[in-house]
C-alpha cells in the first residue's frame, strides 16, 4: 500500500492559513483529506462549525474531508488515522502562526511507524503580501517569519489585491533572497488551485536544474542559500561513503542552522541519480532513476543561517576527491 502524503501548512500570524483550510474543507475535490489543527482554543473551520474538544474528528459536509483538533502529540493523532477503517487520501497539518515547521516535518522521519505509513509531500507557507515586510523586519518575531519562508517548498503570496505590482515584484525578490528554490504562486482570500499545493512531491522528486539559476540573489541578512554544481566530466562523481560521512558531520555540527538540504548527485560507479533531501539534522540520500543519456553531475542547495559557502564547496569537493 502506498504511503499517505502529508502537506505541512505554515505561515505567520494573519497570513490566511485558516481561510485556506476552510477552502480545502469545503471544496469538491473528491479526496478524503485529514486536516489536523494544532491551535489551542476555539478553531473556526467554517461558519457553522467550531471545534472545542481536546481531540475530535468531524466528517465534513462535502463528504471528503475530516478535521481534527488536538492538544495531544501529533504522532498519537497520526496513529489514530492509521487505525481508521476508512482510507485517508492525504493529510494536511496547519501549524500555529508562530510555529517552527521543522519539528512537524521531522516527525515523518524519526518515527518508524509513522514513516512506514506517511510521506512528507511538501511544506507550504502562506505569506501576507501586505504585511510580511513589517514582520520580517520586526524585532523578536522576524526570525520566525523568515524561518517559515526558508523551509517552504511552495510559497503562496496571499492578499495580493492589497499591494501594487511594484510592491509585489519587490516582495518576490526579497523572498528569493530567503528561499531561492520554492515555487511562488499568488492568491486572494487564500483561493488557490489545490493542485498547486497538494501532491507537490517536493520530498520525492528529482531536483530541477533551475534551482541553481537564482542562487545568491537578493539575500536577506538572516538567511541565505548556497547552490553548488559539479560537472562529472570535469569535476568527477562523488564517493557515496564519503558523501554520507560528510553530510553526517555537517548536520551534526551545523544542524540548527541548516533548514533545508536538497540535491541530485552523480555517485561513482552507479548509473542512477541520487536524490538528497534534508531538514536540520535529518537527511536522506536515496537512488532514483538512471542518468541515461543525460549529462551526469551533482547539484546541491543549502538553505540556512550563517552558511559558509567556501566550506560547503570544499566539503562537497572532498567527497569527489575521496578514493
């Protein structure tokens, strides 16, 4: 049986997350989606429903969605979903406005039972186009808004009706300085095509070469991204054992500052591409489709704080030089 895909929805206070959840819960999309809210207190799902209990599941009027609110551990909720007789098509987890999405994302790697049944699909971050600049510049809370953007696989610029075209262009450029790899879509009132945020497959796909096209542009002082590209014909392939050892040391020593690691690599004496995905101290390196007639090469992107580009480049090249 295939794993159930999970989307983590995050974004700063007032970005429109709950409005988007309402949109998903009431849309006729034909999927059975378990929506998990981790806010405390009353949680408005639509005009007629407020969830107040510690843990409850409600079948929605469209016959497709299930909503849960809980003060219990996320793993406990997911285990209850596994035990349900009716099969869930996917899971959507909405974090609080001040939350770090990392602990939620790591859940799907550190717990064996959960990773056996669920697969992280993407981290989607809603951005309040009108007010995000103030949040990013704000003392004390700015880092949380930056972190949520840096983690994203997809950025939804919401409330674009409240900004001018020039302001929207400037915002895109600023966000690219924080996260050069996330696809950006726009919306008003959190109305988006669900195909743009569900079934993204960000943690289970080959890295697109365009990732490296925009690296190092418009840097935000708090967070940066470093892209490295090696041509196998010129630089050589990486040694798998050396790569795993280096990544292990890197994540152990700098995991707090490493938000995301993404890449596709050419491994010595192996005809397959290897896909790298990582969050803080957790990383996965797995074989994927063969290179075939495509030119072999290694492309890696690091997103985080206080990144040392020279050290990262030297570390990856060391994996090539390893015997």
